């Protein structure tokens, strides 16, 4: 059995593919797994580290804002549409996969388009509530469309009903209790804990708002607070608080390497609204204050966040409305309101899909059996 994955550009497209690939390997130790990505994005580092056969094609998206620079980029992108399809077809003929799975990003387009033309079984997995351009383009022509969130269906032209699979979630997030996590972090079980982060690289506006939040609650000892500034924001964040004598209840980190432990220990989480992060919040049953990034394609993080807001699992602060004062207001209304947090936690758990890997695996095996 030879399964080929195509996807990349961001961790949100790559990690689902790696999670599915790992699950297949658990079930079929002799399965051959290949991956097609771009040579200069994150997948070029992550995929080889996992030991999978990695091939590359050069592809780029189109710039929507008109400028001299972007016109040049779009001309280059047009050329790559042709060359990437030729390269993809060449690789497909060479490795002859049984099933090709796309998990998003521009690289999925030419690979799955050529695979479908060649009669190879194909499927796509869309992580977001609002589908990306590549998913919209491929959906009518692949053999199976898998959606993490049912809301995505209304934006797609489909020949048959999609599969609702959820997003793959790291198993370690499901295997630790709040009490176990608190013990690892040496925290009291009774005092609430707030976890905040803006991503591995950081988010300037989130950091600015959280900085004011920390000034507000520092010294009150009402709750614990762990904040991840991200790589690009740590020094500036620390500098902004250099006049503050931080209490032992506040833990500021550049990167949260034990996210599974911190998330399990938290009673309330402040974060962006990336699809995988939200799936992890649901799986852990964690109430959240979501600050969707407005800098992503199709404003898809806002659509993602609304799926949690509708079921009562989260509050949303759009970045245009984000200030320290606003964040303080929302946090203060939630952090010590145990009934409200319990209600939000129950709502989050109700929206979780905990067997996403198994669901996706079954669909892939159906395609393989019928290949």
C-alpha cells in the first residue's frame, strides 16, 4: 500500500497530514508513505524528520492586491501553474501511489488535479470552517471530501456528500488530566489558571493586550497565568514589563514546549483561532477567548472562531476591537465564574471529534480497496 500526501506552507496543513500518516503506519507497518511539498516551506523540514519519502514541486499562489511587485509575482505564479503540473505528473508516474491525499496549501492543487486525471484515487481534507481556494477548486473532482467542520460544506460545489471527520488531535492532549497537569506544573488545584499565546512566532497585538492584562492582575494572586510570547515577541514583551515586579503566579515564556500539560492545567485559554488549535480546545474541553487573526486567507480564522462561539464554548474579540481594557473585561467576567466556565467546558466537549484519525483512515482504506 502506497499513500501519497500533498500539502504545505503552514503547520495547519502539514501536521494533519503527518498525524494521518502516523496513524496509517501504526495500522500498517509496511505501508509506504510519500509526501509532495514545496522546497522552501515548513514541510521541507518537518516531513524528512519523520522519515517519509519527500519530493518537491515549485508552486505559488496569486497576489490579489495590484502592484508592480505583485504583477511580477503573478506572472511567475502563472509559469509555475504549468511547470508544477508537469512535475507533479512526472512524480506520480514514477512513484505510482494507490491513494493521494491533499491537506491544503497551493501544492495540493497540481498534485491532486493530475492524480485525478490519471485515475488515481484522491481525497482532500479541509481543516477550516471556511475552505481555502485549493479545496474549493479540487472538491468537485476528487473521490472523497473530508471536512473538519460541517460549516464548510455550504461553501463547496460537491458531487456527493462530504465526510465530517474533525481534525487530527495529538494523542498526548487526550491522555492527561487537569490534576496530573497541575501536579507537573506545581500548581494549586483550587486557584484558576489562565493560558495565553499567539503562536510559535508570536502575535504583536495579542502580546500588547496581554501585557496590559498582566499589569492589571499582577500581585492580586487571583489566578495563575502562563503566557507564550512567541519567538519574535519575547524581548519586547519583557521590556514592556521591566518596571513590574512579577508575582510567582505569572510565568512568561518565549515558547510553550509542554503545551499538552499547560492546556490540560488551564481553566481559560486566550489564543488565535487556527483550525488545529480549536480542535485541541474542543478535545480538551477548554473555554476560550478567541482573537482570530485578520491576516489569513478569506478571514478563515473568524469563521473557525464562530463555530465555537455558536455552541457556547468561546468568546470572540476581533483584533480591530482588541485592547488591554477589553481583554481585562472579558477575562474578569470569566476567570472566577466557575458555573460559566463549566458550561463552556461542557459545550466544548460536545463539539469535539476525538476519533478523527480513525475516521480519516477508514475513508482512505475504502479508496485503497476500490483503487
